C-alpha cells in the first residue's frame, strides 16, 4: 500500500507565492520579514498589522535596516528595545532556531497623537535555504501591554492587601492597649477617653489613605486633631511643609491627640481667653522639633503623678528616637518634642 503524502506538504505545494503573500499581509498578528544580512537585518516585507502597531506604514519601513528606524541617538527606552531586538536576531543566526524575545517597553504614537506606553514581545523564526543557512528571519510581534498592566495591577493589589492587613492588625493592637491602660473615675469618662483615642487613630488612617499610604502632611495631622477638639481661631500653627513617613503618622496623631485633649479639658483651650500655638522646624539628619505652647491660665502647677496620656506621649516620642520635655508654666503648659523622622 502506497503511503499518502503529508497533508501539510500537499497544502503548501498547492499554494502559490501570491496566496502566501496574501496570507502574510492579511494576518492579524504583526509580521515582519527581514534579510539575514547582519548587522543591518533589512526589512523586506511588512504586513499592515505590524505597521499599524507602530503607527507607521509598510512603505515607510521597507528597505530600512530594522535597527536603523531607532535613529543614531535613541532615547534610553528605545535603545534598550533596539538592543533586545539585536540580541534576539543574532541568537537566531547563531542557533538557526526560533528565539522568544523578552518583553520590552517601547512607546508609540497613540490616538491622541501623543506617545503611549506599550510593551512588546516577539518570536523570531529563521527561514533556511537549501544549504541549511539562514536566509531570512520572520518576526511575529505581540503587543503584551494588557498582560503587563494586569500583572502590575495584581501585584499592587497584593501589596495593598498585605499593607491593609498589617495596619489593621497594628490598629487592633493599639486599641487593645487603649482599653487595657485607659483609666477614668466613671464608666462615662472611660468611654469618652477611649472614644477620643480610637477616633484619633481613625483620623490617622484616613490621612494615610488620602495619600495612598505614602505618608501624611504634619500640618494636616496636627490640624486634624486640634479641629476635633477646638473652635477655629483658638490655635495657631506655624512651620514648613513637611511630610511624615507612613509609619510615623499614627504615632504623631496620638501624640497630638493626647496634648490636645489635655489642653481642651484643663489647659489653654479650656478657658475663654486661652489659646495654643504649635510650631515646628526641621533640623539636620531628619530631626523634627515641635514646640507646644498654651496660654491664658493662672497658677498652673505640675501634676503630682504622671497619667497614662503623659506616659503614652513619652513612649511614642521614644519610638521616634527622641524625647519630650514638659514645662508646667503658671500661664499654661509648654512642651518640646525632639523627634527623628526616619
């Protein structure tokens, strides 16, 4: 029994050059045929999908070396893209086998006429002559921008979820310490103190979320705590624009909350003619100095014992790698915080 010829061979034998060229031109996959004339790699056939992908026309590319289109002084991104193409094509010549070019960024003109970031990959395949030498290289290009952005989005979501989980656990730990250590004479007073501290913690989280967990403005943190306890005009803030690192926002919020709560109950914000001034300055090696000055009282004396709020401020200041000094002046409390922002 005579063996039938392979179907693929019969199909190819039945296709004329014109049909094969029509298939090449009509392919929805960007295709580029290059001569194996290293180092030029002259472009000899370009289908419409390839030209459209790079916002050009087939006629504008034919006859050029594939690397010549990047110019003599390409941008760093274009130079990296060109190097990846060169490396892949040279590997095809060396191995006489297909090569998968790694994903590279290369911006092309978008619908608005402005450059649009795109990511590309390509499979480069050798075409062999009768003697087995590589005569041409066929490049099948693929726009993988969607896949790259999806991977980045998934990575960003994973990082965000881990960050949210970490901060939620941390916040719950802080709340537990508040419950355990807060003291008051009555259940009503206990609820009020605890509620205020939890609210301060929530404001810190809101400040972080507003800046995508990258940090928060020191002025916004201080103003947010004071605005929750005092009327506008009862306090003045002075200092340069300064961003707190994300891991310092919560501690700073709690420090200011404890000072502000004391001022509203017993200090400069508790009397009609009282007031408060807060100023800050940045020093060398990331140091931060905050001055807290209350006015309008008479006969202020230092407390006999240190309460939880004062201990909390001291502990938080030490977490900043610094300390706090209280000055119980007759006309109102003064405090100086020397902190390190790292």
